[in-house]
């Protein structure tokens, strides 16, 4: 058990730093705690980058033909980088939530577990509600339900020809 005075196992004072400045992921214990999360995020990023450069786009939509809860998120962030806030919101209204969720996850040890669970459940529910709304009540090609356009149907369709 760590002493409460030590603070988070993932935050260490920077040498020569001013009061309150911390180095994140500064020890082996922290790496062990977050290794699966970091490696999982890196693997997902690699897959998305690979699919992007292969001209496939979203792997979930490519494989299933159905948009996922985060569909439009990449386009939203690219719009935000161009300072086009309205377009970013159009592509995905919850585009700012994932970085906040990651921050909350990384600070999990400093948050009351009940509050942490409520926050995460609220985020998940928000994504589900927005997804269902976008799927049922919006037009366009951002969120689609087209299982006939998945890779299996496309392969079968090409074999028949």
C-alpha cells in the first residue's frame, strides 16, 4: 500500500522542478498499472493508421458495414484542427469527451470509485444515446447501418460475378 503522502503511483516530482510540478509515468509501478491500456491504445492507433493508408477508412465499418459509436470522431478532430468548430460538432458532437475520459482514467486513483463509475457510465450512456439518435434521425453518410456493404458480402458478391 502506498502512503497517502506519496500521491499517485504514476506521478513523481520532477527533479529541480517547482512546487507542484509532476512527471507522469515516472516509474515502473505506473507502467505496470497502465501497460494494457497504453498497449491497447497503441494497437488501435496502428490499426486505424494502417487502414487509413490502405484506403479502407474505418475498420469497424469496413468489416461490419455498420458505423460504431465513435463514427465521425476522426473527421471531427481534423475539423477542429482547422478551427472549424461547427463542422467538428457535425461530425461528432461528443468529440471532446474521449480526451477527458482518458484524463479521468489516468486520475482514477485520485477519484472516489463511485464518482469514477458514475462519470464513466454517464460517458458511455451519452455515446449510446447520441449514436442511436444519429442512426435513426439524421441523414448523411456519417452514421450508417449498411450490413450489406461489409467485407464478407463484398467478397461473396465478387465471387458470384
